[in-house]
C-alpha cells in the first residue's frame, strides 16, 4: 500500500506538471478520456479523476471505450469498474471491424490502421457531444519511440506533441502522461485492481516490427547507460534549429 501511494503521488505530480506547462486543461473544459482498458488509459483516468478534486479550475471528466467489434472483446468489466469507482463512462460501438476487414491490407500490421480509425471515432464523438479536449494515454516511451521511428523510417523529425490542435480545427488532443515512463505505469498497474484488458484483436500476435525494434533498442541502451530515455524526452523540448 505504501509503494502504491508513493507511486500514485509521483505519477500525479508528473501529470500535474504536464497539464500546467502545456495548458492542457482550462476552466470549464469537458475532457473525454480514451479508455481502452489497458494499463496506460486506466492510470490516466484514475489520476485525472483525483486531480480534478483539487484542481484550481473546474472541469468535467468522462471516459469513453471504443468497442473494436472483435468477438472476444467485452466492456462489461470496464463498465462495472467505472460504475463502482464513480467514473463517468460510456461505450461507443462503431463499425470498426467491418471497416478493417474491407480496407485492411493483409501485408500490413493492424495496429497503426486501427489507431487511426479509433482517433477518427474519438474526434467524431467529441464534436457530437461537445467535449473540448480528448485525453490519450500516450506516455514518455511512446513519445521517444515515435521520434526515433520518424527519423529512422520516414526521414522526419517529429513525435507526439503533448497538446495537439487537430487538422479539423475543432478537436484538441492532450497527452497528460507525457512525463511518465512506461515502467512506472507497468508497476502502478501491478499494484492496483484495474481490470486490464487487451483489444482481443485476431491479429494481435503480429507485432509492429518497427516499433518493437525501436523499443528493444531503447531498453538495451537504457540498461547500459541509464538516463538515455530521459535525455531523449528532454531533447524534444530543446531543439536547436540553427544546428539543423
């Protein structure tokens, strides 16, 4: 219990710092939290729920689970837990499975295509229901892995910004876990009773090999030279354009 409280406080402090530095949440915002049922989204919802109680400005918080349409995926445990914990939550059931089956290239990995579909659903729901911010559970490792993947495989310098104004001119995406590393979220999930679910995707055994290789590279480097991940995260905010 002591370790859980200490880690919860640490993560909340990091989330609070991100919200403050990037102005992620403003007075009377209506925040839609993407709750997939994975460890990252559970931690995000939990911390935002508790921060809201002592936030300097009032804001609403509602979680959404986008049902992917796969037969083995059930939202019952998510819904029950949210109800018991007092989290406002609802399930959106788009025709994602049909879209995936119609447009998916068998030679590709499901995950990036599925993620784009989910993002589209979130944008649509946020506009329809009047939410002003969409909170995603991307953490520090996601940001630095995306940075290296862009450099290695597409020849660009870019990552996942903590605050993003969408191209539609309406939606705003925030990533409050941007200062929290995956190892901390993994341990937090081990200490809690969140009902961790996977997406039940029939293609889940096929890895996104590019991201998997980058993740493995970063973990190996971090083991040999502790602090490398923190340095990469820091460099995202310290760009010297004169030297590019």
